C-alpha cells in the first residue's frame, strides 16, 4: 500500500503575529498583559523578534524541508487608530510575503489571530454591531495591498472562546482584581477582547464578520482560496456520556459550521480528543498520557476531525494547526509521524485534505501561559534570540520532501 500523500499536498508550519513578532503595543493583549495584577503569567515583550527576523526564519523553514508558512498580519499594526492606516506596516508584511516566495514557500495569511487593535476592543470587539464592517474594511485593505498570497484565513478559531477560558485562564480570572485591571488597561469591558467574547455574539456578529471578510478578500483577489479556521477536538463518549458529547458537538462546532460549506476550505485545528462522561463532565480519558498543556496525547484525533468536518460541511479541509507541547523533544517526532500516518490513510480514503501545518515553527508566547509551553520545531534562546532546530523538525522535513511517510 502506498504511503504517499496526494500530489500538491502542502507541508507547512504556523505562527501568530503576537506570539512571535514582539512589541505589539497597540493591541488589546499587550494592554492586558501589562495590567497589574495580570491575567497573564508574563508579558510577550520582544517575543521571538520575528518582526525583524522573518527572512531568517524562512531560511530555517526552507532548510527543514517545508514548503508553506502560515502567519498572521497584525491588525493593530496596520490600523493602529480608526482613521490611521500604516503603509509602513503593510510594506513590512509585503516583504514577509516576498521572503516566502523567494524561497519557494507558499505564504498563507491569517487576518485575525486572537488579537485586536486596542481601539476595536474598546468599542466592544465582537460585541460591536459594526465589527463586521470594520473587519471587512481591514480585510479589503490588507488583501488589496498584499500581492502573492494564494490562501487566506479570515478569523483564527472563531469558536475558541467557548474552549479557551478553562484551566489556567479560568483559575486566574476568578480574581475580580485581575478582571478590573484588564478592563482598566483596555479602556472597556473584558468582552472587547476576542477570547472573552460572548457565545451568542461569536455565532452572529463573528460569523457575519467572516462572511464579509471572505467577500472582501475575494473581491480583491478572486483567484485566492479563503476560509475560516476552527478549533476542533475529537469528541468521544463513555457509556452514559452520549448526550453530553452531542451537546458539545452542537455548541462548540456545528453551530459555527452551518454557513461554511461555501468556503474554499475549512481550517481544522486539532490537538487532542475529549471524552464525555456519564456525570456530565468532559476531559481527557482516565489514565491517558497528557501533554504539558494537559491535553490527551492522541494522534488519531487530527484525521478523525478532518473526516468529521468534511462529512458535516462538504468543504475541503486543511490542517492549519496541529502540534504537541513538551519541555524537550523526546515525543514530538513520533507524535507527528503518528498523526501523519492517520492523515495519509484519510487522504487515501478520499477525504479532501489539502495540507498539514505543524504548530508551531518556534517555541513562542503561548498567550496566558507565557513562554513555558514548548510547541516549536525550533527552540529559541530568548536572551540572544538564537534559533536551534530540533530533531523532530528534521523528521517532519524528511516526510515533507518525500511527500510520503517512511517505508
């Protein structure tokens, strides 16, 4: 049996601007990170300084053997105030696109990856009825200006606020003084920050914003492929937990998918599976191995979510994120190969999967968790910003070059 992937399969890695660029001073996250007391373990500060090292990082990605890079452009840099458009920021991101193209790397651009300009958050973010128009205007400006981008993601993980406020975030947010400090720094309510947005607004205003941004990008770049990404876990149930599982499927995923069948693709972002239990709770399977993010280590989940998403929507899928957090690099290579073994089988069965992007290229700023969580193919010494390629990166690169799993 062949272990090859389809011709034209995209092999990439991914990052988000705020997590790698550094100095994102006009964003809502920057404001909240520096509030005291803070919801964050630590601030992003210089991050991995990719704003100044983008071309060098593309040299590393190419040397690894990958042929695509998914990165986000930062709205807070491009439109730092309501009536201010930064040509310098747009020039910078055009240079980033060219740095990809010069090395044969396909640039994949995300328009909004969690962060918002502070002025947008102050207006209410995804709670602002005018948000879809504001976002579409930004999408139109970015897509009209940036040449050479064949694939665009509008909003990263529109459903993630339903999932993101568990664990450490929920624990730190129990303290009213942290919320109050964040709101004071934002100059508005906490729900102005995307990850704290209300479920109903995400499913109405958020979906409208995606649709308007889709149309704006298509108007500027008719040849481009445009889609939304969702955070999707493989959902399973123990006996007695079936009702909980069905409710989770509906609330977390299906309610967002009804209007996505007409998109050029859906970005599937899968890290784990979740087991619904008879007592109404859901989480890792009892006794299962866990990553440092407390996710169940379950490589088959990625292919399972691609199959399920395609069955629900009929839209082609791209794995726009998938990765493993661990302190070293002992498990990552095996994990990636196991993920890809299941993914290749799904491709062979006819599931239209267009590519795989490992999260992430660099060990970076993992939002509320700070820098302790290590997802990267490349380690970063933040004192010197030196990069160190991990063995797992070379294993993934060998598969990518061959477009096939090892025999």
